[in-house]
C-alpha cells in the first residue's frame, strides 16, 4: 500500500509496501549489491568517501518532501517512491480512452510497456557514467554539490524503473534490470541504448549543456509517461519530475552564469567584438562563438533522441494508452486522434516543406516541437544578459535539420541557419559550427578544480543565491585537504 512517508527502516527505502511482498523484496535486495558495485565503479570518481550536502526524498507530499544533510554518496538512500494515486484515474488517450487506468500490466501490451520502461531506465545510469570524472574539475563546491545531486537522483530514477521491471515483469524484468547495470556509456561491447548517452561529457560547459538540453528531453519524456494508462508508471514518473526540475535548473543557470561571466569580462575590458576570440580568451573566459558551437552540438544530439518524425511505434504507444502527448490533459481534442493531422517538416526536392501527416504517426515530431519551444525560453534569458552587457551577439538554436543522425534529416548537409549545402561545403565549414579539437583543448585548460570555500573559477559567475537558504559560500562538499 502506498504511504505518504517513506519507510526508512528497510534496506531499500520505499512507500510501496515492499515489506508485504517478500518475493519482490528479496529480488530487489539481490539486485542491490550489483547496483552498489556499479556505483562504486562508475559513479563520481574520487569522491565516494566525501561528505556532500544532498537532499534526500522522505515523502511524496508536495510540501516538505525532502530533507537536506551531509551524506557519503554510496550511503545515499535511493529508495522507491511513487506519487499518490489519483482516485478515479482513467486512461488518458488512445483506443482505451476513458477506461479505468491499469493497475497491472495489460497482457496485450506487455512487450511494448517493458520496452518503454527499459529505454527510460537505461538513460539514468548512462548520464552518471558520462559525468563521473567532472568532480575533479569542479569550478566551485556549489557546482560540485549540484553535480552530485544530479548523479544520486539519476541513480534513484534507475531504482524507480528497476522496481517496475521486477514488480510487474517477472523473470524478464529481472534480466532487464541486470542489463541496466551491465551496459556502459560509450562501450563498444555493451553500449547504452540511445546514441546521445554514449557521448562523452568531458567538461563543465558540456555538463551544463547536457542538463539544459538532454535533461529537458528527459522532462518531456517523463511528462508523457506520467500520463500513461499504466498507473504504476504514471505515479513513478510524476514523482521523478519533482527531482528532474533541479537538473534543468543546474543546466539553465550553469550556462547562464558562464555567459554572464564572459559578458562581464568583455565589458570590463572594453572588448566589444565577440568574434575577437584571442582577446576574449585572454580574459580567462569562454568566448560566445564557442558557446554557440557547443549549443549546436548538444541541441542536435538531443533532437535525435526524439526518433524519426513519423513513427508507427509512437503511434502504437499512444493508441495503446501507454504514452501520451506532452501535457495531454491540457489539449482539447478527442484524445484518440482519429482523422487528425499534424504538420511535419520534410525535405522535398531540396526545399524544407511543412506537410500534414496523420497525427498519430507525427507524435515524435510534435514532442520535438514542444521541446524546441521549451528550449527557446532559456536561450532568451541568456541573450538578455548579453544585451545588457552591450555586446552585439545573439545565441540561436540551430535549425532542426542541422547535424542530424536520426530521422528525416539524417545525413543531410544543412547549416545552422537552415541552408542546404553540399557535403564538401559542410566539411569545410564544420569548425565554424561545431566544437573542434582545438576548442576542446582550450576548454580543458580551464577545467582546473576550485575547492576553496566560497571560491569560483574565473570563467563562471557566482550564483545569485545558495541552496535552500544556505549562503553561496557554504561548504557544500567537504573535500579532504581542500
């Protein structure tokens, strides 16, 4: 039975009545040592015995749902938490629209549902693996703490998916749960399922871009799954969204602070031309054109996560009622999409054209469009800081066809502005649009740890406030010998 408070007397904290299901409890406890081995092997490198000021969920109630305190990450109580059930909840979309939400797996959709949970679950440990070395180059204790908070919450989200697999899918679920900690980001033998989660996150600008763009995709996906007709998945994702908000905050404010510091340094030194890269970099900050190239890369990689613009799989998930649209409950239509259409961008005879397609097979395109609109708000905030510094430069999201490896525009040579060009021209201009090895080397020089309390690396601005009322100069991480 779901309770408001989390049972912390168990090895696995939970609010799902795990103690009343000995078989499931035993299965999860048998999985637990493998998870800890994975965490010690692939979690934050060099900081497993460090005290970190982290928030830990203690309730699923909207007020006072978490506590803060110092904890060593391997001792973090990850737990299994589901949001409160909604009385009378129904399937929100598809052929079963209006039927009572499922409390058990509908047999005809078992394979599809398991696939949805596995793919979502695979992204959670992947990002921890991608970010495992970043603590060694943290620009401040504040930023290090935020990184580790993201990491432990991604670990908890893995637990959330593993619970669903083990609780509802028997032996198949147990095998899938094992695979989630066997795969490794970037591995040739056992890579992560989605391409963006096999990319490196070598520096803090990449981390902030990842948490702004790729975790935003995570929000869109979780919002869609939070309206699933399979109620345990819905309740799991609804609570995950409470934690996911912090991840996007880290990315939004992290990128914004880098941009603000660059703009401030340029203004203080009377450097007006943002393209005078040598002068800007000599100020000890990251130039705006390089930030734009990083944006181009992370935005395009994230777009590939949405899959092909036209997808029968997406249509099947929706028709089955397993995965809804973003903010499905705020859309006014029949929630079945029979006969409905959606405009999808295509490349026809060398020209980008909007064509109406059946709304069911255009669901990926719609979710991607929602994502692009959501990203634009953050970019507007960043540009405001640049304008207020008197610098003539505007960061822009690249065209959705730029640098794509999946879908309608895979392999098409397109500039960030959306101009179709030859493959040869694209190769020649690539350094102007995407980060180069020289860019990587330049950023790597900046990636030196700043562990003194209250100090910040010179390439990033201080935040406007600390975490949960603590001062910015608080000792968020007790780094030995700092």
